[in-house]
């Protein structure tokens, strides 16, 4: 009986999962993937753009432009973000 309940719970959970791009579609249509991920990581740890810029020595306006897809995130900057957020740098490219 317990085994059936566990199988049902697992199948119900899987049915609710959707790919991250699908869940953020309206944002990705407006902004770049890298910008959305940068904003998401920043918000996850509760930092403002100004806070993040201060910690990394980057102008707040540049953070905003990267998040909004108006400024590309180059490889060197992606590596700085990756070290700070402890993620693979390629997600920001």
C-alpha cells in the first residue's frame, strides 16, 4: 500500500515539472537567457544590482544592461559571475 502511494507521489511530482525555459518564456522573449539567469541568481541570494556591482567592482548600470540584454556578458565577466555564484560560467554566455 505504501509503495503505491510513493509511486503516485513521484508520478504526480514529475507531471508538475516543466523545463526552465518554458517557465520563464515571457522573460526570455523580452531578455536574453544569460540576463534572466543573472537576475535569477542575484535575486536568489537577495542582492540588488548595486550590491552585486559593489561586490564585483562593476557599475550598477552595467549589471542592469546585462540583465536586460542590452550589454553582452563576455567570457571574462561570465567567469567572475560564476566564481561569485558558484555555477558554471557558460550559463552566462
